[in-house]
C-alpha cells in the first residue's frame, strides 16, 4: 500500500459458514473439511482501499489478488439458504485480469455496496484530477 492509500473496508469471513462443515464433521471426511475451512477462514484477507482491492486466500497454497478500482468489471453476491439466514455468502469480483471468489463472506451485500461506492468515488476523483 502506498502512503496516500487508506483502507476503507476489511472483509470478514463469517463463522456461520462453518455450520455445513460442522454437520459433516460426524463423518470422517467432514472433520477434514472442517479443519481446511477453519484454516481458510483464518488466512483469508480482503481489503478495499481508496485506490484498489486486495485479497489473499490460503496458507500453504496462496491465491492473491490486487486490482485497481477502475479495472473491476463486475461484483456478484451468491447466498444459499443458510447464507441468507446467517448473513454470509460468496463474493465474486470480476476484473480485467481474472475472476476471484471469496466464500463465507460476512455481510456480502454491504461489502458489494461499499465497493461500488468506492469505485464511484475513485472515478469522480480521477475525473476531477483530469479537469484540473
């Protein structure tokens, strides 16, 4: 992050996204999926700054994303029944260089709204700079 860049919002992973994995925990495979999901929840970071979106998933195998706000094409939010009840879901960010999915995001609609607002502010500031 640059000196003139501020973190606007930090995404959090909802602990309620663990519920399906806890139910599967009664099966041996479910226990493994619970462990992997807990590690994923602890290692996922996602930030909106006043200039870009940055994200990281993973501990051993890392997947990172960094995109300027003007390169974001689309933001999708997917929520299951449990997701709607407990207010978590999947956020998919489409950029000019790829597609990034973040599962189990707490308040996904709020995240999308803040990101869209920040993109609009970024565009307005860019237009003002060009005008001066």
